[in-house]
C-alpha cells in the first residue's frame, strides 16, 4: 500500500513535469494523478513495459499526463 502511494507520487510528479503543471500540484494531487493516471493508462494501453508496485510504468506515466492535462484544462476554464 505505501509502496503504491510512493510510486503513484513519482508517476504524478513526472506527469506534472511533462505538462509543466507540477509546480502548482501538491503531494496529494501528485499521488492522485499518479494512481488515477495509472488506472487510465493501463486501461487504454495495457500493462506492457517495466512494472513497479503493480503499475506498468510507461502506460501509467502516459495516463497520468492525460489526467493532469484534462484536469488542468477544466480548472483553467472554471477560473476564467
């Protein structure tokens, strides 16, 4: 459980860095983005590539980038 949260946080931080939204996200948001992104990425792309804590890393990072991009898009629309 703890290992999944740590890996989820790292995946969320990578996704935040790729989308340039990582500075505005906190640790909890990084963990959520990583865990939700992992589920989305593995559902869309499968479980290929290296795996850590039950998460396929490459599909998880791609899924987390999608989640961060979609959430930041909707948050920017709500703030305008």
